[in-house]
C-alpha cells in the first residue's frame, strides 16, 4: 500500500436519484447551499466558478454572525461523473488558512485533494468521495489519518442532508 493510499479517506453512499440530479446538487450554487456542510449550519455561497482552476468559496454559519470559510479549487470537471478539487479552510477573501479548530490548527493539512465519482445504476447513484492531503508533512498526514472516524461522521451527516435534498427536489 502506498503512503497516499494509507492516508486516503473514502466514503461511499448510494443515493436514490439519477446521476444528473446528484451532479447538479454538487455543481449549482442554489442547490449546494441547501445541503452542503454539517447539520445545523447555514451555508452561504460566496463564489462558484465551475471550471478547471475555478473557485467555490463558501461560508458556514453555525450561529448568526459567526462564519467559518472554506474553498474548493476545481482541477477536473467531467460531467456528470467526476469532479476533482482541492479543498481548504479559507479566510473571508478566499485565501487558504489553517484549520479553525484549536486542537488541530497547526497539524491539519492546508490542502486536501478530493475526487468525487458518480456511477449510475437503474436510476440510483453510487457516490464515492476520496480525499488525501496534498503536499503534507508527516505530522499533517498523521493528523489527517487520525481524523477518519470524525470525517466519516461529518461527511455522513452531510451526505444525509444531500439525500434529503434529493428526495425533496
């Protein structure tokens, strides 16, 4: 197993919606803000420029007036089956910042390379999301791998919200 495979986070989900509908939920601002992020947060799309090199910059509000920012920089877009992007925490202007959580602030990798793949079978969609640290040091890679259980819970909740959004779309 390579070092990248050892530190790769993978989550899958079968969604009861056609692939095109799932793709649109990942690539359209009005849809993303209805489901992206942890349960209980309100998402505001700052920018969504869906093209290689384009930026998705967003704010997550858990309480009014307290926003946490994130961003994707798209690397590859192959509609409706594959989306490759680098995710990071960000500041209000969209620049990369360290994680906003005290316990991992200095050891979380600043950039994570993510690959979303969508397969279709009989009107249902198999979603697979893979991520691994990009240009990370040893401590950052170790912190990332140590957070897999937490990430499964977090992304699991986010994908639950996606499933609910798709059911009501």
